[in-house]
């Protein structure tokens, strides 16, 4: 049984996105914060899913992969 406040089963990359990746997408590859926000729907809960959604919605596959790869994702 998992109790409230427990970190059991939680991974440090669940449900958050590294700010450096998002900043890189905006500052280096001309994405807008709104474009990135639009990709953060309730079913996008990992870096891989966010990367896939951004590429699916806006293209720029090489740029998106470079930004995520730079931070280990």
C-alpha cells in the first residue's frame, strides 16, 4: 500500500520537464512558450512523450532531438 506523501513508485522524471530543454527550444529553435505549453496535455507525462508531441505538432525533428539529447533525454 502506498501512503499519501510516499515516494514509492515515483521516478524523478515523472510529470515534470527539465527547464533547460524548454529554454533551449525557445531560445535556439524559435518555438514559442505557447507552442510548448500546448503540447503539455494530461497524457504527456514524460520527456519522451513531450519530445514526440512537439515533433508531431511542429516538426523540426532534428532540433527537438538535439535539445532533448543535450540534457540526456
